[in-house]
């Protein structure tokens, strides 16, 4: 996992002296190493968090004749299989990133569709560039223009104040200086829904087990976030089968329900469990740091980012890679508001919509909170094979009713893996389960007067404030970032619904 910065264009060399500054803003993403390359119309740099080939995987990585190179933020889970197909190449490292480079040499722009993983990378091809972001946007990437050059970076803060305006590089797209910006992935539509509940449960178990197993790939210590909710508990249960000692992590305020249920799961699975109890004063103290790293002032996102920030800090003392439960609620219609939907096709379309928007919500939260503490988050529920199968399940089997609770198919699939009191526990929002959601919302409201909110509500640019809580977060955000030229998605995901945030 890493942070990357790229300047591409005829004036790229002019920006080379600024690379250190831009990379310095991403130092939390990669404290282990730094690599810079400047030549002709390219200036690129990378801050490295060493996960695969710790000693030999320094970036940028070059091909055999030194004419092409790559920097990458992410992990390619099928890199060993792809490496076997590329036996004609002389590999210099054991890194998964080098596999991308040689695959690009063989298959060009089509190579990105062969990658199974999470990634944002740039290949420099002797004068041209190829830029790609993973299908669901698990890894972030932003872009901008200045001085006739294209700029790319892993976080907004690296480009803020450097380029004229910043846009998010869209998930499931690639950009080629030869062919422009193209979309290479959409969640496929299905013409036939799976309807046999027993067969579905068995297949879900098989596919999620495979998704977790491939994400255990690491040359450094690995653990799991464990909130005691169904999603993180299933991930922990599957991962535990592959470890003699598995670290699990949970946080909350004193007496929080998440702490209680996480202990039950940890005792049942026999994990090496760690927890941290935080106070109101700590929440207030870390809030500016959370917003700086989160790069958003959206209230639900900020609220859920606070416990994620604390649990990431806790985990960073023990591991460098973490598995999380994000994505399950979107895939299985687990949010409370889905109960209001009684049209099967409407539910299916809404599920696809919010999966496609995760890169501005829970995925942004997980990426920023984990990387703030220099650890890598992985999300098994968003494995493409798993997502594509789950979205082809008959929507009526996902609808909760008097007889079936939310996500009952997932619970059925993993019966016996967890205690029944956890397996059939009702959903709680992550921040609520940790005990901090109402606390920080009430505090923020107490800091803003009615008059101040009314003044801020007057339309000004694309920033629209709707509550005292949001205004308080916005003021903290504005201490770090100018609001001119930033993407609209920093405040809130533009859509008719902003879902609650899932458990860990």
C-alpha cells in the first residue's frame, strides 16, 4: 500500500522540485520508503508501505530495458498466477506491482481487466502514460491540471493548492494518453436471478471463504477489525481457520455494545483480542485529525470515521494489514431503509447504486482511517466474484420481513461459524455500537449558534450546509483545505440517499 504522485506533460520537469512536498503530505500512506523518477515529460513519486516483497519491491519498478516503469497503490491478489503466464519476462522483484507492468507490456490497455485486486497505478510507457483505478474504487485517486500538465495523487491533500481544480478519478476507469478516459468495468446486469436458498447459502460460503483467503496474502502481520456485528465476525471466523494466532481489534466508549459482542466473538474464535476504550475528551481531541485524513465533512461519514480512526490506531501497534467487514450491507440490502422497499427490482437497482457509490463513503472512510496509521485495509465482501454473484440473487430473498431479518441469507450461509446470539444479532450502526455517534453530534451542535448556521445556509458556491453538526465539521475541514476547486463529493455523496455506515 502506498501513496503516489504523478505529473505528466511537457512542463513536468518544472514540477520535479515540488514532488517532495506533495509526497510529504502522503507520508502516512507509506512511511517505509520513497522513490522518485523524473525524465522527459514525467515526474512521479511514491511513498511505500511495504507489504509484499518488503526488501525488494521498491518503486518505481522498471521493465527489462528501463524504458517503462510503474508506481502503484494497492494489492493484486492473483499476481502469482499472472506471473506464471509471464515467464518470458525477467522479473527483478517478487512484488505484485511488477506483474502489472509486464502484463501491460503484453496486453496493453486490456491488461487492467485481468487484475484481481484493489489498485490505483500509473505506467509510464516511454513518453505515454496509462492510469487505472480498480473496479469499485477501493483505492483512491484524484486528478487535476496545471501549467499544461496532468497531475494524479492518492489523496486530495497532495494536490490541494497545487492545481487549479481537483476531480476524483472515476472507479472502474482507465486513462491512456493515447486513447483518453475509458470505462472498463460496470457491475454486470443479470437476466436470471438465483432463487434456491440452500444452493445460494452454500455458494456464498464458498465464495466469501475464497475472498477472505486470497486477502491473507502478506509478508507482514495481519489482523481483523471485530465489532461483534455479523459482517466483521464472519470475516474473523473465516480468517481464524488459517492462523494459529489471529489478532482482532475492537474499540468503543465504556459499556458500548460493540465491545461486549466483540469479546464474545473473540472468546468463541480464540483470537488474540485487543480493545481500546476511548472517552468524550479523546473524541473531541482527535476530531480535527479525523477530518484532515478523511477529507470530508459529511456528518454520517465523520461520525463513523471516529471509531475507525481509533481502531486503526490500536491495530497499528500489532499488524500492518487488516481485514474489515465493509460492503456487506450494500450487497445484501442490510440497511434499515431497505425495509421500506417492497419492489424487488427497485431493491436490486438501489443495491447496485450504493455499491457503485461506496468509493465516496465507507471505502473512503476505511482507506483514510487505516492509512492515517500506516496500515492497509482489505474488504473481502467487495471481492468482484462475490459481488457479482450476490447481486444476481433474487431480490425477494434479500427483503427483510416478519419471518426473515436483514441479511438472513448471509447468516444462513455461516450457521455454526459463530454463536447464535451473534449470528442472529440485529444490525447496529457502527458509530452507534461504539457509543460515540450521539456524543459527537451533540457536541458539534453545541458549538454552533443559530445565527451562525443561518448565515452559512445562504447559498455560496457548491458548498451547502444543512445542520449545525455539518457546519462544525466544515469549519474544521476549512482549517486544512480551501474549498475552491475541490470536488463536490468532499461534502457528501451526491444522491437521493446517504446510507448509515456499516459495522467494521
